[in-house]
């Protein structure tokens, strides 16, 4: 088998990463599933900026803390809790699944730290790709099948969306728009509010004070609509909290959301 690409830290969901090739995986297939077990117990999932309009209808869109923030779909108020996905990975009807989760078990990665190109890889522990009879074949001899090409195309599109997301974040940082967020939710009968920190959000006061030419440019390029999608989505935080209460998972501690 090929060796796994060298990586200091594996991405979320992935327990291993192996390069896909016709020499070692000529007879391998890809299984489909209606359950996303890798989403169970995952309270935040990375998002691309292109997903904000769809995502903001289902869950809050927040930003991770630290020097290199990324957008995140908030699916639970506490680590280890996903209020939408059960332990088996069953998803609710008409639920938006972030592209980061939909590309699993595939991913584009460098085979070596010195490599200049990304290669199609997969998580060998997923049980979704393997040397079994059922599912879609990944190769026809040495030729990639449509299923293999589709996986590669999706990962390539995800990488392109990631570059747009990086540019979007750079705009927010350039204008110092991100600030540390805090959510305080007072539940009926509780002595004190549930307080959540450890994430970032757009500072609306600074947004209002931006020069007109910046706002005009952002309106034309779509940046402004993405910011508003993020801000509107924060209203769903209480819905996530109430879902968690119904699951008996609410915590009065002060956890980090991201």
C-alpha cells in the first residue's frame, strides 16, 4: 500500500489519510451511506464562505478564535454535542450538510511536505472506501471511473471555495471587524444565565463605521451579503441551546464554542 501523506495534524474527522491510486486500489469501491457517523458528537464543522446563505438558515455561523480564524457551523453549544445528528449519524430531513462533511472520506493533500501538487486521498478507517464488492468502482483497470472523477472534482471545488474563504477572512482582518463573541442565554427557572465564549463574530459597530467606498465595494463583490448572513444566523444560537436542553446536554459551565 502507499504510505500516507505526511501531516503534522490530521483534519477534523480524519483518522488517517492515504493516497488513492490505480496500482494499490484497482479493485476498490466506494460505498454510499445515508448516515454521517463522522458528524456525530462534532459540535462545530468548518464552512466555506459560499455556504453562508444556505447554512444561516439551519445553524449559527461563527468564527474560530485565534490568529487564523475560520468560519464554523455551530451544531452544539458544548464540545461533543451535535443537536442535529444522533450517535448513528442519522440526519434530519432537509438539513444542510456542510461541504467539508460531504467530501469525507476523500480529501486533497500533499503526499510529501515538498510536493507542489495536491493528490486525491481518503481516510482508510472510514469503511466507505475499500476492497469490497458492493458500491461504485473507483477504477476501470488503470482508468479512474466517473465515481473517482466525481470525488476528485468535489474536492477540487472545495479547495477553490477555501481560497475564496481565505480572501474573505483577510478582508475582515484587514478592517479589524472580528471581535471575541459572547452569548448569554437565560433559561426560565435558572439562577444564572448560560454563558458561552471562545468564538469570534463581526463587530457591527465597526461595520457601520466603515468608509462608504469599502461598503460599496463589498456590496458589489458579495462580501457584505456574506457578513449579513453570518450576523442573521446568530439568532439561531438560542435554538441550538434549546435543542441541547431537550437532549439533557446543557451545561452551566463557560465553554469555548470553537
